[in-house]
DNA sequence: TTTAATATTTAGGCAAACCTAATTAATATT
DNA sequence: AATATTAATTAGGTTTGCCTAAATATTAAA
């Protein structure tokens, strides 16, 4: 059986691999999971014995197909629960992560099927992240950071690259929600400050730090 | 902090006390929780040290007010989740127990408040069991077993005294749902077999074993 | 009331998932 | 290339919640 701890390790390995593309190190896992490096070494040996990861001593771990499937499934559950919390229970997008961290470990395929149906088979979560299907497949993602846009571009805000409550609350405060249209009026090339028009009415200025974390799709 | 194990012990003690009215014995707890008697003795000492129960060696345990509040809160959560599973996710009343057993341990008062609101502040679960309020108070319950009725009584089916899937499925198969009207046509006094009319149309015969587990309320 | 049966507790252990401190391996610096 | 720094592993421990087997209580039966 796969315990919560195991699911959390696999999910962490998946996310760290996504970010860096490399083998996942003991120390990065220790930091993400908030446990000691010694604990990670221990645990990683156990899941390697179960063929959920491949482990090279002192180098790091990589998910096997089996491990990846479990990880992606947890991500699927997490994101479906987040959709539920926001769309059905009226939570804000910055309030759902911790609760979904618990709900994602509930074990019942039937439950997830019913939940998925109840939600209308959503393909993205409240932060714009893709929800994989039950086989672990993700839809194609053609988003890019607003930072990569230039003056004159008209795009749609479809996701965030940074999920901290801090950033999410900044966006809320600045009246920016998923689906909004962003028209790039100008870009200051000294510091990459963006001057934009939101939904054809409101003018805003966003720093580089902000625009690199706003994921957008070109309209049409 | 209260762990899942602790919550399950307190809930089991609460339920066993409900049933017998007496102090709860080690062996009854062991049987209900499917652990050894030795484990129960161990655990009971720990929760007694936390003042969640009073423990008299070789005699049994009783909940303190503190322990009872935790137990009732778990029951509240369990029943709210069952309402959700049946009313919103379209599960059948015999499919929800195991899933709710997991969901009841999710920790977030906020979540329960939102869920309660989402469900329209229900006062009973899909089996007719009362849902206590957040302070642990139950509404008055004026139900009685159909067995206590006599020929000529007109009552409403409002709950079950036996929650096994077996019994629930028997009722479903016999077309009996909460809220149905039951008119007692006659009672065989040799063996307490009841002949009834359901919802003013369908005639049925129920054994003593069945009618003692059907909880009803007199109409008007 | 003495014995037999049943229930409970004690003693000693185990697995999971964590820890710290000490050691070894890998990487970076002079 | 030798040394210092940083990262990873090993060794030994802890806590939680469970176990079995042996010892004591309690309750029931002869």
C-alpha cells in the first residue's frame, strides 16, 4: 500500500523534477518536505526497493513510470479538490492549498470519479494548472510568461507560475483574475516594467517580478 | 494534537456508551476497532492521561466532557460528509460509510463551515441520524422502532437502527426510503410480522428483525 | 467456595517515519 | 593536487500505534 508519506515523497520528487529537469537531490527533497536529509535517504531507499524511483547513491532519485503514475494521480486529486473548494464551497484561490493537501490522500477511485463528474470534468484548477486525466495524461499547455510578450500583444491571463498566498493575494488586490484580457501597452526595457490594460478598461503597471509569474495565452 | 487513531477511539467509546449506557470495556473497544485488547489498554491509558476519558483499571472507560466534544465533532463531520456524498455526488446510502470514515479526519473548521452551508445546514444524514451542531448539541429525537407500533398506526420512516450495507440494500430492494409513509395494517402477534401499506399504495410484509430496525415518527 | 472460564493488564517487541551526531563522499577553492 | 566546504549517508534513537505471550483479575459454574 502507498501511505500518505509515500505519496508526498513521490509528489515532491515529481515537482522538483518538473522544475529542474534533473535528478532530484536529497537536500532539495529534505527542504521541500521539511524533514532532515537523513530521513530522506532512509525513505528513498524504501521506495527504491518498491521500484517507485531509481536511486543512485549520493546522486539522487528519479521516478519510475510506476512512481510517476502515483505522483500524477495525487496531483490530479489535489487539483480536483481545489476546483471543488473554489467553485462549490466558495473558497478563495489563496485559501485552498492546505485543505487540498489533506483531501488528496483520501483513497477511493469511485469518489474521484463522482467528484470529477460533479465538477463537470474540469481541465484546469483555480490557479490555471492543468488537471491530468485518470491515466496520468496532461493536455498540451501553450502558456508562456507575460514577461515574454512585447508591446502590442493581446493575451489572456490563464495561470500563475508562483503559487504563494502572497502572490495570489497581490493579484486579487490588483483585480486580476484568470480569464482576464491583458493588452500590453508598453514595456520599459531598462527594468521590464509592463504597462498594460486589463479587460479593455483598467490601466495597470506590473514589475518584472510579477509578469514573469503571470502565465498567458495569445488570444485567437 | 488529536490523531486519527485518537479520534477513532473516542468515537468508538461514544458509540458503545450510546448503545449500552455503561462504562465501555476493553474488549468491546478491541472488537469495534479491530485491534487487540492489549493495544486498547495501552491507548486508553494515554487518552486518560490527556483527560479525554476516565479510566478505571479492569472496569473500563467513560468519556470526559472534553473527550465527548471531540467524539461528537467527528460524528458531525462524518454525517455532513455523508450528506454531501449522497446529495451532491449521487452516491447511494449504502456506499458512503467507508469514504466518510476517511473524510471525517480532515482538519479544518473552515471547511466544515463551508460544507455545512453548501449543504443547506442539514440536521439529519442519509440514514436519518441526527447531525449535532458545532457545539456538540443534538436536536431532540422522537423516533421509535416500527416494532413499537400497533395496527392502525400511520407513521413516517425517518431512520434506521442498523446501518449494515446488508440491511440498507434490503430496504432499497424493497423500495423503502426515508420519508415514506407507513400505515400498519396488521401485526401478527405470534412472531411480530408486520403487514403495512407504503405511501398509500404498496402492500408489504416485514419481519420482526426488519421492523425493530426501522425508526419511525408518528404523523402529526 | 473452589475451580474453570473469560477479560484485562503487563512485558517485551516491531514497523513506520521521523530525529541528531558522526562519518564519508562529492564539489569547490586556493 | 591538497584542502576546505557542502552534501549525503550511516549509526543509533525516539514516538506512535500496533502485536503476541504470559501473568493477573474478574466473573461464572460446579
